[in-house]
């Protein structure tokens, strides 16, 4: 998707579709045919409210998209409205979209962030995945370009925002397309190949540990999960060096398919467990953004990648394995595999002496029970970092909500035979998962993001296609850009 910032009177924009974001109660009279709808009160500009008219001027169609009340406008409202516009462009099949934001609809946002989030939104709404269909029903062309129409005085700032929005859009696309790949395509080796490709494109450092090297490294917990599968695991390390000082470690759960293993999952919706690599793909998408924006910061990406399958060689409930850190783990439930592979990644992260580590993982079904599909469950060992991550999530429109990591919960994971067990049962499932990880975090600030409820959507949304959301890419990017002082 090409993006462009233009300064032009709306009345002279030549386009198949001009979308104008408008605020409730102050809809500008930009097009003759719209005037009656607005004057009659039929169209008010409420949140998500749209009106499409066939133009009498240079724009073939004009689409109004409501962002809601002026006092409630945030980055999220603009992103969402832009996504609705792009979705409509998709369904109309217009290939290009011109987008303007009426003055009242800008709230108190600056020109740079308006441009950034508008582009993020169009990338979100314009996405579709047809690559595995020989004959897509009702095929529609890609949204090839988006023109942002801005005031003359805003052009430079908007251009700066466009650059960021563009990079995020690219990361976002990479992540969603990877998320969407089925387990027979996206294997641990495939994920490693993608990481290598990214590294070549953007000159990142890359290290891929294969099975033998993972064994040599002593990652017993990752190996335990992988041992039931014919596909070999990989441990992926990406390094972006753009600044000085200790790096930020981004760690992503890369279970390319989670059947549950011997503690097998029910068949209903099991196909969604191809999305169990969403933490990993968010890290890869963020590296795409880093490669494009080149902020002044150092970042390492760590991805433990494996399948979780039942077989004659699979781990069994009751098995005890030795982790990379040296702690022994009693495996109560083979379906609590995410924490097993992540604990070895957290332990591996020590060698980088990270300034902070953030992991993203589709870790627990319990987070869906707690927060539904609207927030990431957030836990960690450092209040300052927690606040910083939460803030980044607000800016990104990827909201995080804290859950407590009180000492009392550690009891859930007491094992009779080993240092820790990998499941504490149904109570406080998300907290127990995070407590398990915390046991493997050695002397660096760390935040865990449980994205099981937000990594993919089961139905079509107003501003979102059904399926993968690329959650994490925007949050990570906002976090890193702020840290880099950009
Ligand atoms: N990948 C799942 C979590 C998940 C659930 C992701 C729903 C997306 C949607 C994870 O590996 C898992 O199976 N967790 C178990 C942990 C339990 C056995 C302690 C769970 O949540 O049931
Ligand atoms: Mn599982
Ligand atoms: Zn899983």
C-alpha cells in the first residue's frame, strides 16, 4: 500500500472514493448531495456512522465516517474511522482512497499523529488474505494507495507521521500474513526462514539454533515441548543495533500449532491454534518496523519456535524436565507449553543484560475469561516498566490491563517432585502462567503480555477483518520509539 500526503481543496480531489472523517454534530457541508442528509438530521457523525453518496464533483464517491463526540476523540477513534473507510474501499473495490479529517474531528491531536494513526487504520481495514484461494469468491483488488489530504500548514508534520504509519503498516501486514499461515506452512523452520529474510533485508544480526544447538544450549523445557513432533524446533535470535546501551529484549511465543499434546484440546476451534505463534509474529513485524524506521535503540528479538503435538515421543503429564536456567519442572499439563518454551527464552535473554524484557504470548484461555477480546493481560516485576508498557498500549490502541503477581499466587505452582510445576489448575490461570515465567526472569525488568484474547478475532468487526490482529506490533513500536527518544 502506497501512501501520500497531499494538500488540496477537497472539492478538487480526483478520486474514486473520498472519505472524510467527521465529528458528531459538526458535519462539514463538503458535497452538494450530502447537504440534505446532514440538514435533515439523518446523518449525525456518530461513532462508526457512515454515509456514502455518489459525488457531483471530482470525487466519484464521498464517504462520511463518524468519529463520535469531539470531547471523546482519541488516536483510537481516528484509527478506527480510517479502518472503516479502508474496509469500504475494499468492498467497493476502488484500489485507491483519499482520506481527509475534518477540523472538528481532529480533537486535540497533532498533524503527525493524525497522519500516523490514519494510515495505521487504513492498513488495518484494507487487509484481506486470499493467497491460499485459487478462486476467491467476489475477488476485489488490493487497496493500492491512500492519499491523505491535509492543510498546507500541516504538510511537513503529516509527512513525518506518514513515515511512521507506513512502517507500522508494513510490520502489521507482515505479522498478519504470517499469523494467517496454517500450521502445515508455517512451521518452526518456516518462521526461522522469515527471520533470516528480514535480517537480510534490513541488515539485522540473526542466529538460528537448530535442534542440535538447542540441545547443546541446554534448553530442556523447549526441547520437552518439541519432542513429540516430527518438525524440528528452532530458537531464533534477531538483533537490531541502532543505538548505544543495553538492548530491549522482545520475546514472542512461537508455537506454530498447539494441539495441547497428550493433554489434548477438544476438536472444536482447534484450528485456531495456528494462531499460537502470534507473539512470535508480533516480534517479527516489529523488526520490520525497526528496519524501516531505524530508531536509535538496540533491540533483540527472541523466538522459541515449536509445535505441540501428541505422539509416542511426546512429553507426558508427570514428566520432569530440566530448564535452561537449571530449575526442574514437573509437567502437569502438556497444554501449558507456552510457559515452557518461554522460560528457556527468558533464561537465554540474560546474556544480553537487557534494559527491559517484554514477552508477548497467547498463553492462557483464562485471560479471555478475565478480559474478553478487548485488552491484553499485563503482568510483570517492575512497576515503572509496567506503566511504560501500559502507556505505549494506550497510544497504540492495544490496551493492557494489569493483573496482580502477589506472592500468594506462587503457591499454585508448588511441585512435590520438582522446583516448580507448569500448571496450577483453573484458578487464576493467567496469573499462574505469569508466575511461572517470573521464576525464570533473572535480574532485569520484565513485562509479560498475555495476548490470547486479542491475537485474533473470531468474527468480522466494524473496523477489523475476521482473524489475526497483529496485536503487539503497534504497542512494541510505540514503546521502542518513545525509549529511543523519537
Ligand atoms: N495456546 C493456549 C492458550 C490459548 C487459549 C490461546 C485460547 C488462544 C486462545 C495455551 O498453550 C494453553 O493451552 N493454555 C492452557 C493452560 C492450562 C493448561 C494451564 C489453558 O489456557 O487452558
Ligand atoms: Mn497449550
Ligand atoms: Zn499454546
